[in-house]
C-alpha cells in the first residue's frame, strides 16, 4: 500500500440494531484510518427487525460524531464489498473468545476469495463483550429505556420502541 494513499477500512455487519459494542469498535477504528466505511449488509440466516434503510439511518445517527465515517449498504459477500469500496482492510469486531473460531474461519475463506484483503480484529470493550443484537431483541420488551441505554446508543432507543413497546410488568 502506498504510504501517501489514504488509509481506508471497511467494517461490515447487519447492525440490527447497532449496539454500544459496535459503536466502540467503530470509534476505535476511526482512530486507525482516514476513512471508515460501515457496510450495512443483509444476513440471509436471520430475519431482521429493521429494514436495511432503517439500519443505515440508525448507524448514521449513532456515528454522527465520527467525522471520518461513511455508511453504505451492500448485499452479498463482505469481502466483495470491501474490494468494491477500494479498501484492502476489513475490520471485524469480536466479543467473547467463542467468536474467534467463527471469525478465523471467515477470515481464511476471505483470504481464499481475495488474498489482497487483510482482516483486522478488534476486541469489543470489556463492558460490551456480552452485548449482541440478539440480546437486545430478547431484553427489549422488558427493559426500561434507561436500561437499554446501557447496551445501545440512545439515538436507537426510539426506533426500538417503535417496533417493540415496553411491556408492563
């Protein structure tokens, strides 16, 4: 990579919804590169709570303070999207150590598909290692907005409540 070329990386995911763990990885990635492209993709193995456009909007609101972020949509393989963006670096966030086996397998497959793309793993901050979009969906009906704010950016809470109101206890 040319030393005068801008440092460009891609962080992809479904972000359904974006969590504070995602945001931690994004903020730390922003300090490593000139431009971070966040790719909001489609996970064919899951039924999303939010449309791709809604997820893009949530990511944009949650990252509005990050001035070197672009948010784009993609379909298909993340490694193909990274190449289409003109990047050579793919950021992957990992939470518990159990994520590493799956991420390592994906990294090896991506190297077979495009050996010019490097994968950089960033561990989620310790306080967010247990946070996942699946967990958010499980606790959403029973958690107050104050409790949700421990897991997701506050800007995301209204969109979550529009989908699933707080269930009276």
